[in-house]
C-alpha cells in the first residue's frame, strides 16, 4: 500500500515480459484486503501501456486455478493473480501479486529474475488518469483504448470440471443420502463450491460453509490443515461427522481431505488420486506420469511403480511441475503442503482435488476409511508428518541449516535415536525439460528401513524464518489405520531433532504446527 510500490512492481513485470502493447491479460484475485484497489491500478496501467484487452473476474475475483484456466482458454499473454495464497488477509496482514505466463503457470525463474532486475533500474511507470471501472457486472467496457471484459469467475471453471468428472454419478451419490461439509474459510472458493457442489451436484444446502469471501477471511487463517481448519477437522472425527469433508485456502489452490473418522494426509491423497484417477472420465485413458515435490512422502512412488508410470521428484514450487505437464511427462502432480493438481491447468487446484475424491467415492461405493484401508493394504503406508517451527530469528535458522550442511559427509553410518543413517545430502534438481539446475532445495537424511527426515527453510511467511521438518517412515505390514502417526514416527522425530540440534538453535522444545 506504500505509495507507488504496486505501480513500480507492475511496470517492472510489463517491461520484463516484453511490454504490454497489443496484449491480452487475465486479472483477478482471492478478495483479500486491497484486492479491489490493486485491480483498478493494474487495469489503468495495462491501458496506459497499450494492452488490447484485460479479462477480469466479476468483482475482481478469480481463484488461482480458474485464472490459470482462463489464461489458457483465452490464449492470453499472461495474468495477474492478486493473492498471498494461504496467508492471513486484512489491512495489517498479507497481500501479493503474482504474474502467470501464457501457459497458465507461475512465472519460471528466468522471468522472475528479469522482473527483479527491472525493479532495480526502473525510472518511471505509465498509468492512465481515469476513474474506477465498474467490475460488478459482466460485459465489456473501455478504459482508454483498452477493452475491459468482466466475466463470471465461476462459469468457465465449472464447465471444465464437468468435462473431467462424472457429474451424473456424483449427483446420484448425493441423491442417495451422501453428506459432506466443505469449508471455504471465507475465501475465494466459496462461490465456486456453492455453484458446483450444491448447485450442479445436488449436495444439501448448507454443505458449503464460510462461503462468502471476506477481505480478512473472517479473521481466520485461510490455510486448510488440521490446525487452521480445526472446526472441520473436529467435526469429521466426531460422532456427528458427515460422510466426507474438505476445505480449501485463500486463493483456491490447496485442499484438505477428510472422511468420517479419518484425516487423509496430502501425500496419501496424492497417492490415492494417482491410483484411482482412471475412474474419472477425463483420465480414463490413463496417466502419462506422476510428480511430487521432494519433501512429499514416497507414497505416490509406490503407486507409480505398481502401475509402471514415470515418477518425477522436483523442488518445491508448482513451476517445476509446469515444465513436466507442458512436455507431456506427467498428468498428476502434488505437494505435501496441501496442493494437488493435474494437466487441466498449470496450478494446483483445491476444488479439483475435492471433485476427484467425490468421483472416486461415487465409482467405488466405498467410504473414505475403507478406501484408505484398501490402499494401504495394497501399497503399504508411508507414515508422514510435517513439523513447522515458525518465526525463528533468521540468523538462528541459517545457523541450523549451515550446521546440517557441514555434517552431511559424516552422518552416514551413525546411529541416532536407534536409527542407522544410510545417506545424507542436499537436494538439487536438473530439469529434464529446460535443462535448468536448481540447488539448495533441502537437506535430506535417510535411515535404514525406508525412513527419512528433510529440513527446509520456508519463504512463504513474512516474519522471521520457518523451519519445516518433514518426517517419514514406511510400513508395509498392513498398518493399523487408527495408529497415531506421531507415535509411529517417534524415532524419526527424535533423530531429526538430535541431528539438527533444533532445541539448541531455535530455543524451541516443540513445533508450532504439526500436520
């Protein structure tokens, strides 16, 4: 909100991507505080820079996957997405602007580096002196010489979903008494979920809660995990639980999946989707491959091996999946941070994942618990958890990571908390499509028996550093579905804490968030 900050950034984006002359852009966001004002600034700047057309969601609303779809469907030259994803919103909270390229995906590193370089040399910006454009009604208007096309933010996305999934089968399931709760967390997926779940599919009125997007997300934290979506989590593990529960985040690209009496981790959700995607009409011909981020559990790897599918391990960040999807090397992708998607767009897609689960449940006739039990019986279970230590002083967090790096060569062969270290490294990635090299993507420590711990610093927060510790152990002996993952991971948790010196470096005796 600082004077001219947004203007300088937007001009840098336009300059670094070849200028706006004659181009078409997509514009929309998650409705958080400042979304409406930023949209008007970007419209006036696009007009002043010679853009031919901007396609904007009504009231400047578009979920991130819906924006990606519009960019691709309309063959536009990119899009501005106004969001800070799952971070809190409000005047004293977070706001962000993201530029997506013509493939519908997040700008790759070459583009973001060019934008950053331009921010260091920019000497002026172009903006049209004009009043606000009315974005409350669909239709076309003009801003200078530029066409502003206001579209229904839901319609094109809903049509895409209907082309991918067996809506008649899901409707029959709801008509037969199937119940669900979808928590939109006062974020952008509320209108989408109401139109699709309650409208097109016939879920009972009120199945979608917190459905009105609010500038501050109702004072909540729009991150769909057991901590921030606790009311939904508690409901689904109570005697009054509906058959199915789900939530999505601020901009609609993340998801949490639950069944009556069971929470499905994002890593397991990815594996179940990969194993059953063929049940949905849009994926009936099979998958080209699967991909996961490095910190995500190896559950999907076991599905890929059984189905003879290529399985790619990438750094964290959807842009790496975008290259694989564009090259036809993968169909289903996922991250442990509650993000799952496919080649239908170039972003993760929360509501898509929910609809995929509904399609699988309708096709199999199994409740979520039975579906998970059958999956683990066939493939084994990767017990998995993520521990977040938030708001760590940056110097302390850096010292922890530097200490880990210094010990990598000495760790193999050591016995820590009863576990034998078999290997340790820092993950790097050579992109098979654009041949780029991405280094320093997290420290991995592998233990005998298929266990591992991964350590990364996250860049998604805005105060201090967040240490993320990913913990995993494979169990191939018909694991007990009711067992506590933290108990099953206790040796790995202890080994990770000792190897990294977490308490010594951070002063913390326990993580702030456990997922």
